[in-house]
C-alpha cells in the first residue's frame, strides 16, 4: 500500500512537471480561451477545405478544365487562399479597446503604462516598493485618469454626469459609442458585435477588415455554388452517393450564401450611415440616443465622408466622436427638398 502511494505521488509530480513545461512552451494551448479559439479556427479551415476539396474530387470535368485552362482554377484558389488569410487577419486584429485609447491619448504616459508597473527597490528582500516610486506612480495614474476624464466628458453634452458613462466592470469612463464586451471582458470603441466565428469583437479597429472578409467569403461561396450546380447538371455518369453528398453540401452552401449576402448588405448600410449593429438594435437603451428620432443618424457626416472614414481611418489609430448638438440634429432631421437632392445633401 505504501509503495502504491509513493508511485501515485511520483506520477502526479511527473504530470505536474510535464504540464508546467507544456505551459511554458505553448501557453496558448494551456489557456482554455486560446485553445477554444484555435479550435474554432481549425474548424473553419477544415470546413472550407471540405467544400472545395469535395468538388475537385468528384468533378472530372473540373479536373479536365483545369488541365486545359489552368488560369480558371488558379484564380479560384487565389480567392480561396485570400479568404482564409483575411479570416485569420480579422480574427487576430484588435477592435480598438478603450484602455488602449487611454494609453495612446495620454501621450507621455504611453511608454509608462507599457513598462512594468512597479519597480522593486534594492533592499534585501527585493519586494519592498520604494515610497518615492510609489508616489510617482500615484501622481502619474491620477494625471492619466484626469486627462482621460476631461477628454471624454468634452465629447458629451454639457451637464452630463461621469457616473452615467463609467463602466461598472472596467471602472473607466467610456467615450460615446463604446460598450463593454462580456466575452472579451474589455470596453470596445464603436462596439458593433462580438463575432463568435472570428472569436473577437468587431469595433472601430477592425470593422472595415470584417467587411472585406464578408465580401471575399461571399465571392468564394458564390463561385463554389456555381461549381456544385455545374457538377450536378453534368451528363457524366457518377455514383448516386456522390450526387447525394453534393446536394447536401450545396444546400449548406446556399444557406451560408443567403446569410452572407444579408450580412454584407447590412454592414454596407451601416458603413454608409456610420452606424453600428449595437446602436441600431439597442437604440432605445442607449442613453444619449433616446431623444433622437430613429430616422436621424447622429454620427453620419454624409455617404462620402462615412465611406472615407470607414475605409481610410485617420493617422491616429483611435478616433473619438462627439455627440452632435441639438441644432445639428434638427438640421439632419429636416426633410429633403429638391434643392437638397440636387446639391447631394446626403453625400
């Protein structure tokens, strides 16, 4: 019995040492969130490879056409690879977190907040923080908070209370259009939604990249649907189970295509009007949007300027938008006339 207990304890120690080594070598694999994210990415790649690989395995005419006209298949494979690359770029991009905007907005405090927060003193135990360093950190932290508070409160109408715009989870003041994401556990600038398929939030920093991913995915899906329909209508003799698999995959592709087209049209409309999904769906719950008519888009600056801001962001990585005044909102709520249409008021 004693020998068995010793063997079990030694086995546990060996497993703990092995897990520690694995966590040091591959920290992402030991983290549950990171491992699930990588599992999702692997599933998405496998799904794409399945849809594309089946049609190339089943369709003999496509293989013959590839030999005769290799450019056709080459262009299709380029679109396929570009879509997967865009997927990984979008999933790995930052949506623009409020905490990062705070660090960038403070300027002189950017390098300070990226450096180690506490400096250890050269005492014997090497764990006691010197009082001078601690006082300096407190002064810099208070300056950072006050600077951000003044910067954000200037974006809201006069008389707004700070507690109305303070996140109860991050305990930081949110600028307009920001929202706390419970999946990422961070406040996101111009929060649109949290995409489950990408494993990240969609916000100010990656909304345009997300649109391009949907666009490329739609093109790939349309092209693949055409290949499956061509295969099913071909007159070559093929086994019944190949037709069955092709019909099932085609049905799934059509469902994905309808979803992608609706998503592409919806986000194109959001880009043209400078809105987000959260602002459109939860408009009545957002405090600073309650008194604004539904047909008025408070942050829209015209179609051309909206597209330019959406596709070509400014040199600064983070952009904070102020809430328009009542006079500007009343001007936007004014109905269109023939002169407004001729002068392209909407643009």
